[in-house]
């Protein structure tokens, strides 16, 4: 009985994973662009973090397109970034320690039609010597660094 139940649950999980993978492929204009070959559902994490730290989609758009938030004084959207980073394993629970290899996996993809082959180099650079003590600001500045570098390297050539 337990075995049968276990098999059913396993099948359901496998199906759910396959489903979310195909959903991700179908989306072309969200941050899931940059999310390949990872086992966490980044969109679900973003949804969850948006419950606690409400963020307007225009903030994320601006970050992606210009490299920074429109308003950098508001702490809540920065804490959204920290929440997402923590839940996908980019930053430690205390918000201090970055995992650049993990960030490279999460942000892998292409920009301006070019695959970002140096993504690990960029995440490593952005994780180095971070001075911010506020955990939310720290995560935000990491992402600002990464987005600015992506734009500099891929949009301007
Ligand atoms: C990020 O910006 C690039 C370049 O402007 C654009 O092609 C891409 O669709 C944007 N991605 C998101 C998630 O807004
Ligand atoms: C966050 O939630 C609000 C309210 O439901 C919604 O309008 C907004 O689009 C969400 N932000 C993101 C980035 O999904």
C-alpha cells in the first residue's frame, strides 16, 4: 500500500516538474528567459516573495533594461530581491554570503541574441568585495552590478 502510494506521488511530482518546464519554455518575455536548467521554480519563488515584499513589475523591467530601479530609496523592492535570492540559493540566509556559481546557473541565458558565455565571470565579479551591510541593499546591489555589466557587455556592442 505504502509502495503504491509512493509510486503515485512520485509520478505526480515528475509530471509537475515536466509541466512547469514546458510552461517555462512557453514564456519568452519574463525573467524565466534567464532561467534554464534549474530545479527550483523561480516564478513560484517570485510569486511568494511578492506576497511579503510587494514589487511593481516596472521595477524589474527597469532593472533589466537600465540596470537599476527607478527609485532606489524604497526598501521593499530591494527586500523582494533578497527574498528571491535567498530562496533560489544565490545568497545565504543572513543575506551576506553570495554563491556566484549558483547565480550563474540562475541567470544563464542570452542577451541581445548573444549567449552570455561569461556569466560566471560576471557573477563572480559582482560577488566580490560587496560593502553593503543591509542584506536587502546587498542583494539589490549585487543584481544591479550584474544587470549593469550585462548591459555594458551585451547591449552596447
Ligand atoms: C530585458 O531587456 C532585454 C533588452 O532590452 C529584453 O530583450 C528582454 O526581453 C528583457 N527581459 C525582461 C525579463 O524584461
Ligand atoms: C506583485 O503583486 C501585485 C498584486 O497582486 C501585482 O500587481 C504585481 O504584478 C506583482 N509583481 C510581480 C513582479 O509579479
